[in-house]
């Protein structure tokens, strides 16, 4: 008996494939035994079911991507807000350049 894990997995996969092929053949034969009306109904139901599964899959993927985009935007916004809070407060550039900054003495004497 083979105890190699890869060989065991390969054998299991082969067995599963054979079962799928057997079920497919059985289903195919059963389908051929249906009347044309039953075949048409079966095909319509199978198509509708497949479409619904596809739509559900795509909707789930879109929802996941939208959630991810919103989460990333929120993180960037929070990061920007945090950076803005942590920036040192500097006086306006025009007050420094003109030298018109009011000193406490100016304020008491009615200055700027």
C-alpha cells in the first residue's frame, strides 16, 4: 500500500473525477430520456439558477470592493486629520514678513 501523501491525494482526486464523470453520464442519460418540453424546462431552470449564482457572486465581489474602498478612504481621511492636528501652529506668513506683529505694549496703547 502506498503511504506517500502526494500519491494518496492523486488517487483520491482520480476517484473524485471518476465519480463526477459517472454522475455526469447518468445525468446526461436521464436528460435524454426527458420529453422535449421537460428538457426545455430543465434547461431554463438550470440557466436561471446559474445566472442567479453568478449575479450573487458578482454582487458579493462588488460589495467587498466598495467596502474596501470606503475603508481606505476613511483611513486616509483619519490620517490626514491626525496629521493636521499634529502640525505645529505657525503665525500667518504675512504677519512675519511685514513685521507688524502686535506686542503686548502695542495692544495696550491702541496699536495693531
